[in-house]
C-alpha cells in the first residue's frame, strides 16, 4: 500500500469490510482470516472495535469513503474483492452490498 489511511478512513473501511464479511449471514474462517489481513494492511487496531451496523453505514462511513483519494479507493476495492472471494462464494447479498458501495461511494471495481 502506497498511501497510509487516516484513522477516520481506517474506521470507515473497517466497518464496511466487517459488514461485507457478515452480509450473507454465514461465518467462514477464510473470510475472518482475510478480514484480519485487511485490518493489518490498513494498520487498523481492532482491539475494542465495535462495528457499525449496516443500516448506519451511509451516515457513518460512506461520506468518508467518497472523499478518499482514488489510490485509496482502489486499495479498498481490492480488499472488498479479496474478502468476497475468500470463502469461494460471492453470493447475491455480498454482490448487492459491494455494488452499493461501488456506486454510492464512487469506488472503482478492482478484481485482483
């Protein structure tokens, strides 16, 4: 990662990624491992992290994501792709959630 995420950006990204892991209501070890790797890449300390419920993300995270520079948006998009693929199934709920983020927050789709 070239550019460091600010604490506010880290929190916004962490909340979205956490909600993506739980979008399909299934808990898979691969997704949890991938989420931890993404948190590490962000430099996000998850100790004491209380995730924002999905219904509150537009008010709590989307505006911050929208303001991020394109290089950070690409990194974030790559993280979403990694998490979505980590359990081997990119289901309809995950797809809908990712599409919402991409559209609303002006994030490019990166399929690495």
